[in-house]
């Protein structure tokens, strides 16, 4: 895609974090520190190069994830229908909590 990717090593992150107020370890604070370091100290970032094999592996893993999500959605909508076919009283008990069929 042509997008440059870099990361901030952990030790550098800790040292840069000491320059900012506060001690809390939150995602928002970490994101701010990384963005500020990228803006003011770009030399602290380490570039990442990715081989074509790794890109192919990640694409395949993302495809598996998409397939699993689709299967999970299908099961979520099929299961209540099957359960209420086996035991119709379940429809009355669970009522609106069942997803639409």
C-alpha cells in the first residue's frame, strides 16, 4: 500500500512518558505520548519492513477471522430457531430476548 509503519520501542516509550505529566497507564495517554513522540522526535521511531510472505499470512488470517465472524452470526440466528422447534414453550419463556428469525 505504500504506507510507512513504525513503532516506538518500550524503553524509549517509558523515557518519553516520564517527560509528560501524570503516572496513569491508559491507552489514551499512551496514544498521546506515541503521537507526540512521532511529531516532535521522529528519530525515536523504528521503521518496520514487512516481507510479502508476512502480508500474505496476515491476509489469510484476516480471511479466517471474517469467516469465523460470519459463521458465528449464522449460528446465533439459527440456534434459537432450532431450540424453539424442539421445545415450543421456550418461545413463550424467552420471548423478545430471542433474535429475530
